[in-house]
C-alpha cells in the first residue's frame, strides 16, 4: 500500500502513521472532511486507547462513512511487525510481495449476477412461510459455513439461482490460485450442493463439489502460463411460482473466499 502525506482543513497529519495518509497504488492528495473520535476499539474484550509512537492519543477517523484506525498501534497490540520500505508498508516478517487478492483485478467478462465484495457483508434470509425462504446478499449480512463465521475477503458469492462466472486476463503472470469454497449456512433445504470450477485457457483445472454442513475446502491450483482464467460457481436450487412470485423451496448459497493469485 502506498503512503502519501496530506493536509485537510483542521485535520493535519493524524492518519494511520503520524503525518501520513494511506492511498492505493498510484497515490494522490485529496481534501476530506472527517469525524475525529467517537468510536471505541475493543480487541478480544480489551478496550484500546490508540496512541502514536510518542504516546500521544490518536483517535479513529470516519471519512465518507468508513472508519480508519491507527495501524501502527494495532500492529503492536496484535503482535505484528510493521516495516516501511520506500513507499511500501509491510506487515509481518515477509518483505516481498508474493501474491495479490483476486478482488484487485477486474474481470473482462462476467455474468449478470457477478458479485465481488471486500471486507464486509454476507447473506441474510427472508422467510415467507414454512416452505419458502429467500437468501440474498446484504452488507449487514454474514458469511457462515458449518457454524463458523468467516470474513468476506476477496470473494465470489453465488445465490444458487443461476451460475456466477467471471473471466480474467492474466497474461501468464501468476503461478497459483488459492482460496476456500463452501456452502453457506444460510442455504435453505435439506440437500444443498454447490460446485466451483476453475478453467485455464479453456481447460478445466479444478472442479469441486461441496455440501452444506461441511467445513470449507481449501484449493491450490497451478495456473503457470495461463492467459485466460475463468471461474464458475453454481448451486442446486429449486423454485416454484406462488401467487405470481418465484420463490425458492431449496436454495444453495455458495461462498468462494480468500482468493489469492500467487506469483
């Protein structure tokens, strides 16, 4: 992540690292209006009071509805090493870029129901009657598989009502694709089955069939030399029309997450 300094109205040099402002790869300067403080930070039941390297309080900021916290302080309390090398900020002991999240790339072609989400959201279930319920995505929802909640990081989500697919141009730049695939607990019905297929240059490299109630399956697929990568996700669902409305009697909701491309 690139770091660049900024000045913004009354707010001056109090973001992530003292005197610095974090941006995406290209870096830019932007004037913002921020709410300072008003947010408590609790880590595993312990309330935190963020401070900078000199012991001065550094309150969280809210900018455009997103909350930002001082990252140097959090790396210390979470026992993570942080290193600044030029314009790159490293966390942990590794100081070499070995992978990126798939969500950093944009598919050149995608299905109409294609959805990729970042660090928030999941599924919510709306129950109509004893037989019918519909599961749909919500930023306030959760992603839960076999009773355990997972963060929605670099995800491809599928509601089971039609196949989700995306096509990426990789140009042979990556060696492996890794991630996890599971059937979300928000799926409805008794026999919920989903499928993930990873295709490289028209050849199926990996196909996984998964079932509700089973922990997510980890995949690690060789994609050396692959130019065009296609990912397909689908779930078995059954619908019927009730009073002119199409409602699922069974809906398999699929979660593919923590997807990384490795160099």
